[in-house]
């Protein structure tokens, strides 16, 4: 069985601590949700163009894969509480 963990459980850890702990624990995969208190995936620097190759190399050397990328995307709002969206979604109908 392969083991993994989510970074949602260690949102303040930096990349070196996440990777080092995963390697020390024999973890096979990571779910990336947050790194260094940043949970907006578009702002996590380990995935920036200038860092991506280094990140891939570090993962390969540690024998760890990215199992999942998680986010807090809202795909729908059944209660219609979101207002002011560009396409009018979320407007309550009477």
C-alpha cells in the first residue's frame, strides 16, 4: 500500500520541511494544499516557472510524487448567496 499526506495538516511548513518529513516517514505521495501559510495554489512558489524544475528534481530524488493538487474552488452555490458575478450566476429567482 502506498502512503501519502496532505499539506493542509501542516500549512505553515516550508517546502524543505514538507519534503524532508515525507521522505523520513516513507511517504509515497503528497497532496499539495498549502505551503508556508499560502493556500492559494497560484501563489505557491515551488510551482513557479523558475522553481518548477528544481521542485521536480527534489521530488524525484526523494522518491515522492504529487498525488493531488487541492484547492478551495467553489463550483456551485445552491443557496444563491454569491452576488455580483460577471455572468449573473448566483442571482436568486423569485
